[in-house]
């Protein structure tokens, strides 16, 4: 599967069935996208081995972001709506991992807050330096054995 046509973010690591990306929008520090390697668009069509590996990835990422940045809790979602707009790539199954924070966190001198903690409200993209973006990925990966 070629992922260049999708804006999933910066490659972090992969397992047999899934690839983990650091999402381009870091308005919630540590936000990732976990994309299935094979071509699929329906969650109900996942195979048992794909589900089992996804459970491992959930544990890995949640543990890493909790230890590294002190996330309070995590939201996970499969949202394919944008694939059905005009001029978009074909639908591809992926998960959104969105850490939530009760307290502010600073990385490389840049502050990340979560003003809607406890609520589901969309946040505009947060502008951060490329250096900080890459540092977030490095700091997540130091807790994950790849």
C-alpha cells in the first residue's frame, strides 16, 4: 500500500499489519494516525490477527504518550467522512489516536494545552516548528520497541 496520497503524517514505526504516523496536526500533543497496510475501508472486515496487533499498538502508544508527556486519557476514532468528498483519495481504514491533557505540557519551549479537555470539540491545526514536531516523534519512540 502506498500512503503518499494520504496526509497521515510523519512515519513513526510499523508492525506486520499497521503503520503508525505522527499526525500533521499536533493541537493535541502526540496525536497519531494508525493505518492498515492492506487496502480496506470497513472496520468490520478486519481479521483477527489485525485486531490483535491493533491492541498491541494501542497499548504501546498509550503507554508511551502517558509516560513521556503525562496525557490524562486518550480518544480513539475511525472517521472516514472526508474520503467521500470530491477529489479525495479512495477510502482507507485508519485510526485517529488523540491524547487529552488536563495540564499544559511544554516541548522544546512550545506549550500545548487542551482547553476543551472533557469535551469533543474540533481544534484548529496548531503551528509548531518542524524541530518540535520531530522531537515529539522521537520522544514517543523512545518508549516503543521497534
